[in-house]
C-alpha cells in the first residue's frame, strides 16, 4: 500500500506539475487574446520578461527548500545592476563585470549563510539587515539612476542563438543545473535539512554547510538576475523594488515549494515565474491602468501564495502517521 | 515508551545558580536597553569631540524632537514583533496618514478636529486588515504585510494621482514647533507616549499575554489565550501608531508625500531588534525599543551632520541590525553543543 | 569470570552538565567484544545524554572515552561512525520526505559517474540490505513519511547495524516494534560478528533476555553494575528509583464515587487518529489511559479539549451534552489539559515561574488591567503548596528550573483554574523522583476534593498504583478496560500489544 501512494504522489509531481499545467492554460488564454504570442518573437518576448524573475526566484527556492527565508534578493540585484552599469563599458568589460557580480552575490550569500547557519540567527532578520546594507551599497556605487550597460550585454541577452532566444537558453541551462543539483548529494541534503533539521543532523548531514551552500548559490542567482536585468533596462538603477520581492515569493509559492521547506523545487518556480509574467502581460493587454496594477499585484500575490501553499500542503497531505 | 532528554534550561546566561530575588520580566532584558542608551551617549560625545559645534542644547533638543517619529512608529512595530510577526506596510501607512491629514485639512484648522480621528481610523483600519490576514490566513506575516503595503499604496496612488500635498493644518505645524513651559511640545508628547507605551507593554495583563503568545504560541493555544483577538488588536495598534506618526510628520514637514514614511520602515524594525527583542517574539522590554529608536534617530542626525549620503545611512543601518543580532545571540548561546 | 581482554569501549569518568542541571556525573563502564550490556534508568537518569555523547553529537565536559584503545573524541555522527560507533536513536533519525533507500545511505549515498545519486541503484542495494536483515515488507522506494511507526523503527535499526559497527547503541529500540523476536535475532547475529551492543531500555524483560551485564543510571550517576542474573527485580527497581517502588506507591483508598453523575462521559468518539472511544469518568476518580506510542492517546487528549477535530461521538459534562469547540471553551467548562510536550506546549520560557503559573487568571490580579504583583503572588501562592513548589522559584525565569519543578509549575497553573477535570498527559516524564511523589500527592488530593483525572502514563507502575481503573488503547480504540481487581502491569501490557484476553507470559514487569 505504501508503494501505490508513493506512485500516485510521484505522478502528481507535487506542486510543480500543477504549476506547469496552469502555465500552459494561461499561455493559451493569453495567446487567444494576443495571437502574436505564439510566434517565436512572442515567446521570446515572454521569456525575456520572465527570465529576471525566474533567476531570482530560483535562488530563493534553494533557501526556502532548506527551511530558511531570504529577503536580500532585490538588494543583490540592485548592486549587480549598478556595478554592471558602472563598469561594463569601462574597467571590467562584459565578462569581468559578470565575474564581479557573481562574486558579490556569493559574498552576500556568505554573510547571510554564515550568520544563519553558523551563528544560528533568524534568517528573516539577517536577510533584512543585508537587504538594507545592500541598498546602501548600491546607492554608494551609483547614487542616482544612470550609468551605462555595455552594448555587448544588451545585444547578447536580448538576441538569439540559432533562432533560440537567449533567455530560453539561460533558463534551459538553469533548469539543467537544477536537475543535476536535485539528484546530487547536496540536493538530498537540502531537502533533508528543510524537512527535519534534527533528523538530518542525527543522520550525519552537515546542516550548517548545506544552508551555507543554499545561501551562497542563491546569492549568485540573484546576481545573475541582476546581470540579466541590466540588459533589460540598459542602465543602472540603485533602487530596490518591494513588489519584486513579493513576486519572487509568489513565484516560489505558486510553483509548489512549501514556505516551510522540504518540498517543491526549481522547476515549479520557473513555471510560477512564467505564470506571473503572463498575468502581468494579460493585465497590460487588457488595458488595466498603471496604478491599478499595484493593487492587483498586492492582492494577486497574496492569493497566489495562499493557493501555492495549499497545493504544497496537499502534495504532502497523504500521511499514514497514526495519532 | 518515549524517554525524554534531560531537562535543558537553555536560558539566559545571566541566570546564576543562587536564586536572587528578581522581578518578573526585568533583569537580563534591561541590559541591552542600557547598553544602547550608553551607545547613544558615546555617539553624541564622540560627535562633540569631532565637531565642537555639534551638541549644543538646541541641537540635542532638535534630535529628541525628530526622534518622535521613530519612537511612535517603533512601538507599534515592537508589539507586532513581540507577538512573533512583522509589519512591512508601516511605511506606506505613515505616508497614507500624512496624505490624509494634509488632504483633509488643506491648510486650515477648521476640519482638524474631525480630520485627526478620520485619519487615525483609516490607518488603524489598514492595521486591522493586516491583523485579520495574519490571524486567519496562516501565511507568514511578512508576506501579508508586504502585499497589503503594496496594495494600499496602489490604492492611495490611484486616489491622489501621486501628487503631494503642500498644505497642512497650521495648528499641527505649530504643535510641532512650539514649546510649553520651555519644553518643546513634541518632547512632552514623547514623554507621555513613552509612559503609556511602557505601561501597556510591560505593566498590563494584555501585555503579559502578548509576551506569552510570542514566547510559545502552542502553549498559549492550549491555555486558551485569545490569540486571534490579540493578534488583530496588535496589528491595529501598529496601524494606529503609523497614523499618528504620519500626522506628526506632516505637521513637522508642513507637507506630505505618499512615500514620506518609507524611510521609517527599516529603522522601526531596527530599533526593536537593537533594543534586545528577539525577532521570533516573546522577549524584549519597551525601554529597549525606546533606546533603539533614540539611538537610530541620533545616528541619523549624525550622518546628516557629517553630510554622508543616503547610501551610507542604509549601509550603517543594515550593519547595525546585523551587529545587534550577533550580539543578541552571543548572550543566548550558553554552553557548547 | 572477568574478561581480561582490552575492552572495545572504555567509558571513563565522563561528566556533562547543562547549566544548573547535571546530566552525567562521573560515569564509567566498559564494553567488551561480542557482548550485550544493558543500560537501565528512569526518565532523566542520563541515558540519552550518554547516547548523545557516544554518538558524537554532544561533547562531554570531563572524562575520556577509548574505542579499542584509541581515544574517541568524535566531532559528529559521521566521525563517530568512522570510529565504529553506530546508533539507532529513540527519536528516530529518519528524514520523512526522503525514501527508505535515501535514508539508508545518508549522509553520503554512493554516486554514479556523473556525480549524481543513482536512484534505482541505491534502491536495489537498500532492498538487498533489508532482505539480508529479514525485512521483506518494506519497499525501498517508499517515502518514510508514508510508513507506520513500526516500519520506521525497523529501518532505523537496520540502518544502524548494516555497516557492522564495532559498537552498536540501541536506544529503546523496541518501543514501536510489533515483533521483538526479529530484533533479538539480529542481536544474536551481531554478537556472533563480535559487535558490542549497549542496549538502552527500561523494559526489564528484554534486558534479562538479551544482556549478561547491565548498568543502572540514576540522576546522572552509575548506581549499579552487575551481572543481570545476579540482580533481583526488587534490587533493580530500587536502584533505578532510589527507593522501593512498592513503598512509594501503596494503594490508598479510592476517592471514586461511581454512583454520582459522571463528570465526563464520552461515547463513540471518532476522528483523525481516534476510532470509537468511549468512557465514563466519575467524580473522585483517577482513570488511567495506557497504550504504546501512537495508538490514539495523544489525539484523544487533544480532542477532549477541542484541539483535534471529532467527526462523530458525544461528550457529556455532568450529564449535559456538549460540543467542545476550543481549549478556551474547554477551560470555561472546567476541563484543563496538561500537555505532552512541556517545552513547546506548556512553558513560556521567557516568563518567570510566577508569570507562568498566573497566566490563565492574570486578569483577576490586574485591577483596571494593570498588573499587581502582590495580588498575583497571593494568587499563585494559593496553589504552590499543593504541588510543593518552593516559593523561592517564583521570581526566577522558568527555564532555570529543573524538569520536575517546571512540571509542578504547569500543574499549579492547571489547578488555579479550579477545574472539575484534569487531563494529564504523561505528567511525570523527565521528572525526578521527588517531584514525582509531589505530583502523585497532588493528584490524590485533587480527586479527594471531588475532581476527576484522566491520566495517561508511560510508566505502568503509575497506572497500576494510582488509578482506580485503566483504559488500554490499541490501534486508536479501546482494547480493554481494567478495573481495580484486574489492574496489573501484565494485563495492561498484553492489551496494549494487541493480545485480547489472556496476558502474555512475561517474566517480569517493564514499561509498555
């Protein structure tokens, strides 16, 4: 009997399958309204708008999976953005600035990870502190919007390779890396630590190193998201966006990852990011006025997260635990 | 049958073996408050040494006056954090409060008597929405308040079309700038407010229940404490405090913009954390929050005096939160594994 | 005949304290190859600290440990395993959302050429390992959270011993097992492979069956070490408890008044984790509840105060049918629960002891909502004598108190509400012997005044000596009810293990 329940659960795939299904449905609805969406250009356009959120939410997924919270994403993105805007055309160039922001992201992740995993501080408070500090650093680097992103970056990331849009390649790469991680030892440790830290420790898992890993990699994901963001806006903007933070959590939650940790995955998050992007585009296409989008964002995020949590709960609901 | 681990009193390091007769709730929690007061002194004295023109009586008074906003805002935030939650919509509600009072009074005193209650009601109402959301939805408070902040800022944006209000009731402006018996009115307000806040948080039965709920929600539930009611009440108080802050801020600046409260959100959280409260709730006395608010206001003035940029201010604030957290944990970790 | 070879495990003068509490005090013993040594002790005697130290989770404050002559100072579980020490934990160390196979090879499952964990391959290997240890009904692909407790325990045990450790620690390994012979068979096999086993249990019959020697801990000290055959039950009990069990628990005359209207009457209760439970609680009665872990008792107690939903059934309080909606409601009706988990469900660690006790009635000590410490103190001092809680503890933070005093504070709090019925869930767990006596006295006093107690305990002795009657739960329903004449540890154990009717022949007493 235990076998068949596991089988059903595998088929249901947890929240990720539901999210992917929802994504397809929404894309169809969107395409019915905007036929151009079905073209290569249209899909590329959607991917373009999705990729920043997808990358950032992917990083967040890793941290949430191991049972912690992270608010510092938008801060790292801001730093990455302004660093690229100020150095990509000059001192560091395209490749150099990429390396620099990845290093910065890893560094912020290190700070978060060390304080949370080794000093056992609350991740909400710590990441709030690093968020504010990152905002400060971003403002110090570039006090006002400006700077310039090198053409190479803009063109590469907005263009395509052999007909495939660059964002698609980035997302595919990212998805592939996740699948490798999921089936590696570290992947197992992430899920274990998020589910039951005590049992993991008793089983010999290095809980602290696992959490540190999650924070460092997520920092690098945020940095990557910031790098790609540069291509989108072409210049630097040191201000962080509250809405974006909420979007990140919504993408994670819709994708079926439980905010308590231990369940879910990046594939679901990618679908969640896609759903949110298409939702935005649908609102725009319906002519919803700009200031209403804020309201919609706020309410829809809450609903999205609520239902996302519900689906993660249902995925883990079949339990044979007795009293 | 399950055996249990030996009793592990992983309490404060300050608890000694010989039981000294200490009163409930005070003692180890007074320490961070005193340390922060000391830090504030150090800051002022340091600035005085570095810059002789700093630290005149007028300037110190001015620092106290500007502290009023953070003092009021951080009390509400402090109660919410005490319960184990957080309010990320505080900045938005402050802005809404300011805009409302300005918009309702439009530069004259006629409507002031009605405008103040109306504004407070509205801001408390947003707090109520937050509270109901947290009490019922079982979602993390940071998500609920983050999205309510975004939603209500959208609503406010739509209603005001983003414009700022230039005219605030003169009586308000006078209040913020005048003195009574030689003491600036805002400082009198602070004294009364701090007294009321301290009494509520640390000397009432409801305050005691808040500490209990924050300390162990599971035990509170089994005891039948009115968790949902207190949660809603606390977030409503948070909204109310934000409204008061908005009104005071509008009076002080003689104008109001929607985002004028944004700069107070992070400091309100920082003040509570620096004051020794745990973010998970259940600990920290009001004196600590007050000390934290005072310290951060002083720091802000120092940074402005030194002509340092906003970026530097954020960096320092973020760093201080992290340092405060590290220091807190250092006190809590007693033995080895 | 003393074994003169070098011992496999030499545990020498090890001490460990947590703040003001001494967990282990200068404990020494030895383990030789191919032998099983028992470790007995009450709750809080130091057994689990011992296990943690040997497993590498906790670092001792003093003392030395040697394995096969080499110093043993492990930095963690993996390090301990590398030195040949392996543990099957009482609080199972399996990760629920992972598969059996993944858990089996934690933390370092083997990798394929790509550096990934080959799922099918490790499942096959896990299958082989399970088969080799006579486990044929568990699929390696199953997720641990889908398996019942008994299967999980078996996995925990197999996981601990399949790598043939030099020293094996079995901590309450039979708590959830339905077939103990399986474990005994494995133990025999391990012995033939020259493994040393430390068998921690409080079930005397198992110790007698498996162990030649045994060590008894009490309050962190080793109080007895001898050949098992040389020790009588009486000697063992008095070493464990510090005084003769018979003397401490003489049956007093019952205060029960079965003719009066029942304080509480439940019938056909059904809900998650509860299948058709009904009982009647008379005033002055202590009704015991017995059962192996996970057989419905936790849910039952929670349901009686409205913490767990009930799908069917009725509850009548003093004859009046009532629906208990919430713990708050239950309290108003005079039903108070003293919960299972002190740490997470009973204590407010940041508050003082006095504040902990006064909390439910704090409004009475607060004129105009302002706290009045003197009034609060007077309120609290009405009940502290009943549980024999010294007044000097009241101003202290409750986290500074010992487990026994903490439990007394929680009981004092329950009494302040002047309930008509107390639901006590394993109240003496982790409590020292002196505090236990205070608690028993409080219970007897409470029912003498006309109250009623529903009392779940994992100590069969308590059930036999304190209760007027005892319900035995098995598989979430009542397997039987034992009246004053038929109330014996054997009968309780038999019913709790699913043997309806005659008791199993068990050599001596022991926990359920």
